[in-house]
C-alpha cells in the first residue's frame, strides 16, 4: 500500500500553493467573494495563464494531461484560500472532462483547446425548479427535434456561472420513458447567448461572486452537432461527470479544512486570555486536534476516490462517501473555527465566516447528503427507500 504522492504531484502541489499565495491569498479571496454578482473575470484569466483549466485534458487537444489525483490536488490547494470560489475552476474542469469523453470529434476538436486555454467557459444546467434530488422525476425541460437541430423549452435553476458561460451543458427530456425516468433524456451544449435564452442570478449565502442562476429557455435552437453523447442516454453519460464533481467537492472541502486549521492555529497561538495564549487551553487544543483528524480522513477518502477513478474503476460509492464526509467535516471545522476566534470569527473581516458559509452548500449540492447516503446504503443490498 502506497499513500504517497508522486514527485511530480508534490512539485505541482507546491507550485499551486505558491501561486495561491501570490495571486489570491485569503484576504484577496475574501474581498473578491464580498463583491456579490461581480464574477471574478480577473481570477479566471489568471487561472488560464497558469494553465489550470488544461489539467486533466488530453495533450493532443491542447490540454496538460494529468490524472484525477492531480485535478484534486489543484482543487484542494485553490480551496485553502478560495473556498467556494474554487468552483469557478471546478465546474469548467469536470464539464470539460465530460465533453471530452462524450462529445463528437469535431466538437471536441473545436472546444477542448478553447476550454484548456480558458477562452471558453461552460456551466452545468441540470437542476430544475421542481426538484434537484428527484432530478429525473422533476425534469420538465423538453427538447423537440427540428430541421438541423433541436428546440428547447423549459427552465433550470441554480446553474452556477451560467450568466457568464459560453455554453450550458444542459440536460433535457427528448422522449417520454414511462418505465424509467432516467431514460429519454439527452445532453446538449447550448450556446450562450442564443435567442430565447436568459438568466437571472439568485442572491445567496456563500460563494457570492460566482452567480448561481435561473435559466429560462424559450424555444432555444441548438444545432445537431451540439448533442453530447447518445440521444436518450444523457443520464447515464452524466454519471461519470457526477462522480468527478463529487470527488472534487471532497477535494474542495479538504482545502477548506486546510484553511480553517491554518487560521485557527495562527489565531489561538497569538490571542491571549487570563495572561496566557488561548492555544494553551486544553479544550481549544482538542478542537484543533479534531479538525486535524477530520482533515486527515477527508484527504484519504478523497484521494482514494480519485485514485480509483484513475485505475479505470467505478468510483461512484467512494465519490459519494468523499462528498458526504468532507462536506460535513468542513462545516463542523469552520463552525469550531468561528468559536475559537470568538467575536472575530463572526466578523466579515476574517475568513472563518466565509469558510463556514461556503462549506454549508456542499451538504446540499451537487447531491444532498441524504440522497448520497441513500446510495451508500443501497450499495449494501438494502432496498431503495424512495
Ligand atoms: C449555490 C448552489 C449552486 C448550485 N449549482 C448548481 C449547478 O451549477 N448546476 C445544477 O444543475 N445545479 C446546481 N445546484 C443545485 C443542487 O444540485 C440542488 O440544490 C440539490 O441537488 C438539491 O436539490 P433541491 O435544491 O431541489 O432540493 P430538493 O430536491 O427539493 O430536496 C429538499 C430536501 O429533501 C431531501 N430529500 C429529497 N428526496 C429525498 C429522499 N429520497 N431521501 C431523503 N431525503 C430526500 C433532500 O435531501 C433535501 O434535504 C446548486 C445549488 C446551490 C444551492
């Protein structure tokens, strides 16, 4: 059994760590996040210059190569400072991998080089107003075949960065499938702007600079070539995307645990009460020890899910576990972090409140922890509970 990163991965981790310290240290991330509704284009461009969008994409199409573990190292290092803002990279990364896996060769050749260079942005538009957990049962958006393409009508919700993205990676029903709602849905790349397509940002608790949007589709035309994968099998194609997304949530939350631990140790090492540093009080030391143990577990479970994906094995169960474990530990850690900082933990001028707000999302999306637990329990042969 070998738990170590390769030399190349160690080096990459250090490069990203230094990049974060130079380009988006915690206080800068805090300022960016505070600008509600102002998408951080400058940060995106810096990530493009650094080559981050190319990680995990094939070299022959302008990507940088790199396995899933490398993608997670990058996500974690960014999240130590950026927390939820990391998702501006995350969405683009897992969507690009899916486009590469399932789009036609001409579309791959057109889009992968642009995605790798950061010249094109993609948002994922799956969830609908009627429900994200019962995704297939709630899906009302329909695509109807027409000359040379499809006409799409419907509405999506919570599509993060849809307002600034060049394409929406969107799922729509193309056939009614009475026996199985997971059949008869198809994946599309919807160019943005398109006639009949509009978005509206939803004010929210965390990752505020990265708008999450309602998307309205009124007879939007999508050419045939922008159908991704096989017609009617969109849900099944999406499974590998979702596994990668969930593992990335694990990595993002591990990065939040890194940031919380670092800030908490720094604060209790300086702050004084009763004539001594508060880091000398046993209960605060126990809080630190708990966060350190949670981080260790988060790291192992995330890298294990990524490693399984790199072996070409099904990592659905491990991705679900990583998503649940890491989101819950990150939230608990940020909560204790606020406690250790006392009143300053509640102040907008420290980062702890940002970690806490951002971590909260990941118990809800991209799959709720209740639904992820349903899947984990079912893998032990228990009957479906819903
Ligand atoms: C900030 C933010 C960003 C997002 N970004 C995106 C994005 O980019 N693209 C996208 O497509 N979506 C996105 N989402 C949507 C996200 O994936 C959904 O919010 C999530 O899947 C939950 O769906 P819902 O909100 O409709 O809750 P619901 O499905 O209505 O669930 C409500 C509650 O019921 C529980 N529940 C439902 N069914 C069961 C069951 N069978 N067993 C146990 N409990 C159950 C859920 O766990 C939850 O607690 C985002 C959401 C947020 C808040």
